[in-house]
C-alpha cells in the first residue's frame, strides 16, 4: 500500500537552496584547487630556478639578509627575506626572497652566501634557501595536499553530494519505493556543549529482501516521519531502487510539498497500518 501520493512535488525552497548550495561549494572547491595549484606552481618555478643558478652562478662579494620567519604550529615555516649583495663589480643589488619549509628550518646560523647570474644579477640564489631544498619541496607537497586535495577536493565533493541529494529527491518524487525502517540508534549531536540535533541510525528490508541501512541528522526542532507511536520506526524512500541512497522523510514531509489534506490522509493511512499491525 502506497502511503504518499505520487507523483510528489518537491518543496521549492529545498530545490533552490540545494542547487545554490551545491553549485557554490563546487565553485569554491574548484577555485581553491586552481588557486593553490597556481600559487604552488610559482613556488616550484622559483625553487627550480634557484637550484639551477646555484651551481653555475657567480659568488657575491658581500651578502646580508634581513626579514621575518613565521612558524605555523611547528609544521610550516614561512620565510619573508630581504637579500642585499654586491656583485663582482661592487654594484649593490637587493631582492626579495620568499619560501616555505616543512617541519625543519633553514640554517640561519651559517653565513649567508649568494650566487647570481653574471648577465642578470637580479636572478640569484641564497645558500639558506638552497640548503633547505628538500624541506621546501616537502612544504610545496604538503600545501598542495591541503589546498588542492583536502580543502578544494572536500568542498567539491561536498557540493556533488548536495546536488546528488537533490537528484535522489527528484527521482523519489517521480517514482519511489516506500520502506518503513526501524530506528536502531539515536545519537545526540552537540556543538559547544549544546544539544543541537539528533543522528538517526536505521535498518530495514525491501519486499525483495534487500537490506536498507543508513543514518541521517536532523536539527533538534525536527524529527523524521515516524511510522509508529513509540517513535521506533520511520518512513524512507528509495530512489531508482538504489538501497544505498535512501531519502528520509521529515516529520513535516520535507523535502516534499504536500497539502494539509494530503498530509492528513498520509497520517491517517499510517495510523491504520499501525492499528492493523497491533
């Protein structure tokens, strides 16, 4: 017996909020990935250029270095240095040098030495930066992992999952399989020590014997559409017969849009089923 009237209508605010949220997450994630990749490509070019300059460059007659080193939780060390040196003709040059190291630091206790290109003294390499080459490569890899892999990848993946939720709801609106599942566990969710919601774990079976397992989180002011008075079971919908992606119906029938009369009929049908089962 079908409890919900089909085809169902999706709640309009659910549709536009989900579309907007999913697309925004994907754009942000892709933007983070591209931005971090571009930023680190510049660091790679600088490191490669300095590695080439060091073995074939001329040695500066005099070198001095000033600037700042910022340590981020002892993992990344950010160097922002001003380098001043004199070439073989006693001409003074100044340059900016920025790089990061991973965990270990550059040897700032040693005397700084600059190697520069004789035909282009603005291109130079500093001994402190060259000696920390391995740690600099590690920092580039770490920042790519965090920026592109974790931040960018996670946001993009989250956006895809949000849009998939909308797709599943649309399939359920057109054609769905209703399953009453038992609630196996209710886990409170907290934020800053406050009870803000509940995570419902559930299990059940379709008529063909396939197992339906999952969990969902509702803010504390909402509950699932319970199928019994004791609140031990609830209604889920299976999109395209995909038991791995059940859609949990909220107590107010969200994300679907039912008229008050339709809601009353559904609740009456559920009450009839409970009475027949008892």
